[in-house]
């Protein structure tokens, strides 16, 4: 069963208008992560860190993929607005 892409409809609007909107590179990365899901689960990560999280779509997607293992998911971004966008995703 395919992992759904996190909802990012709020990105590019209102408070989040300056946050990087997911584009082809984001979706290519999500596809690669999903393709390697079994490998990632086999590694049993305890911590996942995304540097430059932007919209938060990638770290949220990875969290969905690894949900059964419950690793600590962390993300950082220089932009406070992007950090809030990531936090907004993580609470979904």
C-alpha cells in the first residue's frame, strides 16, 4: 500500500507564502524513500534529522514510512516560518 503524500495545500498561502513549495525534487525524493522503505525499516533508525525542512513534507512522509519503529523525528530550517510549517505538518 502506497504511503500518502502529506497535505501541503497551506504552503504558499497566508503565513506560509514564503515557504518553499514542494516541487519535482521533493516528489522524486518521496518516491525514492518509499522505494527503499524495507531497507529503511531494516536499519531501525532511532533518529531522523532533516536539515532545511522547508514545508516539512519530506520529514513528515519519512515519519509515516517509519511509524511502526517510532524514531525521533527532528527537522530544522533557518526560516522561522518554514519551521512553523514543518511543525504544522508534524501535528497532522
